[in-house]
């Protein structure tokens, strides 16, 4: 798979990036590690995770990869949204909460917290789970402009770069909220990861102002059963400058996705 330089950064990443939001669908650690290893072998070099994904399982699984593999990839994680049960929950507990959450929504509703002290503890915990000393990107996860003190967060993020805990920072989430943040707090948005789709074209509001960096959501809800290769080609036509985030929990689909990008 070809690599691209992420606009406005020094990061070289694969054109398709791999998301870990569905890793908790795999019950066994061995399966999760096999899936991630298959993604690396297929040419994925950038991985996106969060302490919120699978109650921390996404980060833990990446942390279990061999050191030589981790040295070949870039990783982005997030702060701001957290699992209601905390990270590092056991798989059986996650499954139980997912089932019960169909009836009690609060069991799976993310905890929103924009305190710097909480973000620092979360970042430390993320690095511990990843068994890494730094993140390549730290995203503010679905940030609310009215809840964030821009100068305080900018100072903290810059201090984390100076401390070597992160290389870059940015914001990730839905286009309307991201656009508001870009308007009100551009210093927090040197990197943007935004949902987009072929039909709704949500990222146009960002694309009108700057080159797209990371986009996601193209394969979700493919009710028309458009071939994956065609969808990803259309995605590349929309995001010509950055990387496109995809996700699967099926190891046999990893190579299929990678083959869509020459």
C-alpha cells in the first residue's frame, strides 16, 4: 500500500489507516493480535485507537504487538471521551455491558470530561496500555467548544510535545462540531480527523478551508451494497491529500481492504 505525508505534519502514513473501534468484537487476545499483525503485513502503517474503544481493549491489543512491529507504525489515540466502566475491562465484562446496554443506555454512554488533570492521567494510562513512550497524534475526542479553555489546552498539549509524550495533536469527530472548533479554537486543530461519506459529504465544510488529513465513515451503512473497492476509490477521490480510516474485525477482510489501494 502506498504511503502519504499527512498534510501539515512530518508523519508518513499508509493511505488506508486501521481503526480499532471494533476489536472488542474478537473475544480472545490471540485473535486481536493476529488481526493487527495481518493489517501491518498488508501494508497498514497508521492505527487509530482510544481509551473509549472497547473499554481500552483497542489500546491493550496494540500494546501486545511485538516491539519490531510497533516500531514500524504510527498510533493515534484520544482524550475527552471515556468508557463508563473505565478502561482495561475484561472481555466478558464488555460483552455483558454491551448486551445490557441495549436496555440501559447509560451502561455504554461515554463519560465526557474536559479537565486537564483527567486528560493527563488518561494519556499516561494510554501510553502504559500501548507499552509505548509516546503517541504520534493525540486527538481531542468530539470536543465541545463551550467546554474547553483553548489557551489552557494549547499550553498543556505543547507541554506534552516538549515532554516527548506526543508528537502532534488535533481534534476528531463529526463535521459540525469540528467546524465549530476550527472556527473558535484553531490552535487546537492542526490535525483534523473527521467523519465523511460519499453521499452526505460531511467533510466538505472542512475541505473548503484546508486539505483533508484523516477521514472515516465511508464503509458504514453501505445499504446499496456498493463494492468495497469502488467505495474506497470514491473515498480517495474525496480525500486526495490525506489518509482514510477503515476498520474490520474479520482477518480475511484485511487484505481485501488493502488491495483496494495500490
